[in-house]
C-alpha cells in the first residue's frame, strides 16, 4: 500500500512536533508556515528538541498550492482556530476532497468544517511545545494523540495516521467518539486565560490552593452548562469532570513533581500569545463556547465570561501576562 503524503498546514509548535515524529519514520511530510519561522524552515530545516534532537529537511511553503498533493494526501490542520476558516476558504478547491484532521483545541474547527461538507476528522492533542526560535521547536511534554472521524466513528484515514504515529513512538489511538474527547480537552483549556492573565505557569497554579479554587469554579460553571445541554464529554485520565473539580478543591499546597526549572516550567499557548504580543488569543473558542452555551440554556457563567473578555482585551491592547489575579478576576465577575 502506498504511504500517506502528509501536509501540516499551520506548522507552528504543535504542528512541527507531529511533523518531526512522522518524518522520523520516513513518512512524506510537507509544511505550510509563515514569517521568520517559514524562512528558517526553508533555509535550515526543522529541528525538534525532545528526548533527543531531531533534524529534518522538509519541504515548507507559504501556501499548499506550492506543495505536492495527490490522492494519498492527508492534511493535518494545526494553525490557530481563528486562522482556520480563512485558510480553508482560500484553498477550498484544493482541500475540497482531502481528509482534514483538526489538531487544534476546542471543537469550533470540526463543527465549521463538517457544516461546510469537508471530510472532517478530530484529533485530541495532549502535547506541549513551543517555538524556541524560528525553525527550532521544543517538545516540552505529552505524547497522547487520539484520532477519529467527526463526530464519531473511524476509517482507514484514522487507522493509517495512528499507525504512523505509533511507529514514531507517540502514544496514539483511534477514538470512535472523538467529539467527547475534544470536549474534554476544551474543558482543560478553560484555565488557559487564567494562567495568561495572572502570569502563572501550569506548575505554579496547580500548587496554590487559591488558584486551584478559581479553576474549580470555572470548571463547575462548564459542568453545569454541559449537563444542561446534555453534552457527553470524556476527560483525560480516570476522573470525571465533577471528580476533577472536587480534586481541585482539596485544601493545602501541592508540591510540584520534582524540581521546576526554566526549562521544565510550562505555559499554555494563550500565555505565549500575550507574552509575544501576537494581538489575538483563542479564548473565545474555549471560555466563549461555554458562555454561549450557557446563554442558550439559561446557565450563568460569570467567571468564564470575565476570563474571555479580559483576555481578549489584553491581547488587543498588547497587555503582557500578569495584569490580573484571582481576587481581581472574581471582583470583575460580580
């Protein structure tokens, strides 16, 4: 059987980690990127820093029209959600019949693509990464990738991608109910705006009972909304969402696992967006999704609303991380 021809459209941090892994098992991988990162990929190739260094010379262009596309092509979408819609519209004739695998957070990408009639697949990504400098990506942790047809089921595209990822030593599996998994990941991303606004790493916020209590309240709003909407979700790990909320509410400081250093401390992409003054964030597709669903079902979501609104304002005004704390956010939500 002919091997898949992968295009990673939106080859930022996460996209490059996946691309590097697929290239490491000699799969054909091509990249769509932009700016200085694209220039570095074209001149120096892709370098991924993870368990060991990996370097690959992959074809990288600013548009998929300059790439090799055939009937074996599978497109992995890894750009920001707000960039997805314009990118697909621009290349609609090229992508009309190709499998499109959404490797972003949230469920907006899949719902929009499926509504437009595209061959849509979801991929729940539990991988941390950042662009250290153009052309060089640090894989900071996580190997889990769950792939399924949207909103449920599977086919040869899912099986082939998962098999290739498993060969590359990623922890991949076919997910027959991928929409439930992606809703679970959306819930995890509700904390992103909080970490960005308060300038906290994942490790710091997870240790402090004040921060955990705030995140528990944010998640409880979401749990109430999902119950009202009768939406089933699946969290990563053994706990349900309600059990996870109870866990966050446990008193006392939690020591971080091992020593946290500058090289191991991790921040969500929303924090990176504010720190790098990118001018926009994805929180409307995380907290905003919960707010809109709450409005539809009559469930109040004041904390999710204030996180969305203040984080959008911070991005638009180029306000760096650290403008808020738990008390100021609670006061703003009253």
